[in-house]
């Protein structure tokens, strides 16, 4: 039984303070410029499931939530980040520290319903989408749906759903859709708990989005998009070395996750979760 008091954001103020010291964030009053500074700093935390794979293995059948203290500490020590649940909850703890009003939304992706989470910001009479899991470094206004910085939001009055697209090779590709209805804390915790056994946890996955472009690694597949460069396909290079080069995460961390991933897969198979066909 998960204790919801563990998710009381007041408990995680020390993590927000550590983040503020680490990235030298000012104590300015809330503003869109101040918010962008926070988001740009937070985007240094990559999307990665190495830490989630390792934590799941360490805790066995318990749900090993990575709370903000661990997320910030692991980034400072090992350049790790997290998946959308831990990143969203950590960003919310930082924004709450400064007094920003946010709520958690769930989104549907190709992987299935409620397979992504993000934040809805209410600020000075307007609403904005914040998405640390997708490494978006600026707030997206829900009242202005023009494409900006390679991101486009659409809204359908019939379904009451927003859809997010990202630019890729002069085309916009659908990423997810959501309804502007905050999820309750207990539902968010339930989905976070279930996410440890989603099919996406059956392989190593990392992504990074910055001024140099976008990078995505999944097992032995890579996609790299930058000005004047578009690369995608399978690679033969050792994945630990590739991750060290692009994410500055030491090979020892990747190798530890690789070993634990196999144990996690057999654990999931024994519990009746969906696993890849090669797991016998």
C-alpha cells in the first residue's frame, strides 16, 4: 500500500533547494522569464530509464519511486534524469517551491492511454503546458496554438482534446493527446506504480533535446536530428560507450542497468506482465 503522504510536496523542498543551488537559479518573483530559466536548467536532466531499471531491481516487488531528492542527487553525481513520472513530479516540486500553480495531466501516446504525464500551469490568467518528460524548454500557451520552436499544439472542440506535434524533417509528427483535466494524486501514483512494468521498461531508452538538436537512443537504435544532420538506424557500437559520449553517463551505470534489466524481465514474466517474446 503506497503512502500518499510520501508525495506531499512540502517534504521535497530540500530537493528544490538543491536544484536551485546546482543550477544557480535566482530567487526572482515568478514570471515567464524566470519560469523559462527553470525549464532550461531542468532540461539538463535527460529522459532515461536506466535509473528506473536499477531502482526497480533494487526494490524487488515494491514500487521504487524516485522522489525529487534522488532525481536531483543522481543528476549531480551521475548525470542521470528520469522518466516522465519522476521528472514531472520533480519539476512540480521545484515550481511549487517558488509559488507557481501547477497540476498534473495525463496524456495518451501510441504506447497506450495514460502513458505520459505533464504539467498544466495557471499563471496570470493564462494556462500553459509544461512537459519535462518530452524535454520541452519553454511553456506552451494553450490559448495560442501557433507552432513555435518546432512544437505545435492543436485543439479539437468535439473531443475536448489537445494534440502535440513535433517537427521532424519539415513535417510535424503526432506525439500525444490529452484532455485539460488534472489527474488526482492517487490516480497519478497508481499510474506511476504501474509504469514500472510497462513494455517501455523492457529496453534501455534515453533522449536529449537542447540547442544542438534532438537525440534518441533505444536499445541499438539511434535517431539524431540537428541543423544540417539527420541520422537514424541501428548501430553496432557498444551502447555504454555511445551513452557516455552523448549523455556523459559512465559505462558502469549502463552496464549495471543492462544486467538488472534481464532480471527485471524474468520477474515481470513470472508476475504475468507482458514481456518480449525472447524471454522464455
